[in-house]
C-alpha cells in the first residue's frame, strides 16, 4: 500500500484564466480539428465531440443528426447487422461501432464493419487494465491495419501508452466520473478527471497517439476545460441524453416531461441486454429521470457557442490552440448556485 500525496483535480476544481485576445467575435473561432492517427495512418477532420455509446445517446438517429454538424457518435454495442442495414445513414467517418472483448460479438461486428465500410471501432470495457484487453486490442489491429481504433477506459499514463503501443489510435480516459456511473461508490476506484486527462494526454501525445476525455462534463465550460487540458476528443453521455434523437419514452410527472437515463453497468441496462445482474457482480450505474430536452441541435449549438466563447476569452483562434492558451487556476467554487 502507498499514498500518492500529489493533488489531483476535477473540472469543478479549476477555472480558466482569461488572457488578452485579438479576436473580435466568436464567429472567428474554428472548432474543427484534423488528426492523423499513429497506428491506422488515417486522417480525420471534424468537431471532436463524441456521443457516448450509451442507451439514449449512441443511437443511429443521434449519429445522423450529429454527423450533419460535424460531430461523432459511438453507436451502442447491442445493434445487429440488420439494425445497421436498416438505420445507418450517417457519415461513416463520424461513426464508430462498439464492441467489448467477447469473441463471438467481435465476429458479428466484423460483418458489420465490412458490409458498411466503417472506419472506426470502439473497443469499450469498464476496466481497461487487464492483459486480456490489451491482447484483444492487438488482435483487432492485426485484423484491421487501417481501421481507427478507440480503446478504453483507463486513467493513467502507463496504460494509455500500453494501449497505443498495442494498436489503439485513441485511448478513452475516465473511470467513474459519469453522471450515472457508481463505480467509485461500489469499488472505491477512480481518478479525478481533469488530472487524468492532463496526464494521459501528455503520455499519448509523446507517442503520437490521441485521447478521449470520457465523462464528468456537466456544462459547456467543462468541455472547454477538457480540451484545455489536452483532450483530443471529448465524449458526452448525460449532456446529450434526453433528446428526441436518443429515443426513449417521454414520461409526464407533475406536469414535467422526463426521460429515463441509465448507466450501461446499471441493473436497468443489464436486465435489458443480459437478462439480469449476474450473481458474481453488482450494479455500477444509476437509473434516473432527466428533463426532456427536445431536438439535440439546440443543445449542440449552445455547447459549441460556449466553447467558441472560451476560445475568445483566452485568445485562441482555433480549438487546436486552446490548450496552448489555457492556464488553470484552482478555485473553491466554479459558479454561483444561489438560484439553482
């Protein structure tokens, strides 16, 4: 046992210090990024914000809408080849198929990848620290030398580097920060998300790799902080939940319209997709009802407007330059919540 006494920070623990700027308007800020990936050798251009592969978020309707705005979607694991054939209508460079490490499920995913000419795969498990997971990433890279591979989740520099060396192009960073994740409560395991992003981004960039900041964002300012901390992509679950494109039944309670949202390790998800919670594990996710938000376009425009405003505050004409212009200051209060 050892104790690391170095202070680790979350998004709520910091603000971004403003700096002099020559930008006259938010209109001047370019939020598109172009990346060339270390292992696939492929180039990608878009707005590097991703919808998480969660029920109510990573849907085909969400992918169709977000792709029109240049944003990315990781489709949920449970869709069949028939679902892809009937519903897939987004830009294939802005969509990833999601898989775990089950070989039979991977075989089914290969059929979908080949038949739809997909460019991305998201290899997604809760605990990216197992040797089995690294071996699986290496196998997928051998099967698809030119495919863009996302792999995670991890929160430390060493595993970020190991996954990149095994064949991942983009490493997903985050254990426990999500709005409907209870991993930290059930296991005591986790890492404050801002520090995880800073440390993993530094490790990945040293090898020519990239990372996704996955989880913990509650507002556009948090997304801007993730980019300022060095994230190449930011993945959103709760912020994109509750919209028409996510599906789900709208429930009226005391005159308010709500939609159910739950973590993918919750008992709700496991009952829906696996028939129940296995007797050797416990639920690590919440099931909540959140306000119905209508069409996702309005939410995305508000989000992008906030990030553009961040860039104008620090003098960054492009999203690429935001991290170079970012200085974090520690704080005890992120905003005034008296009327919330």
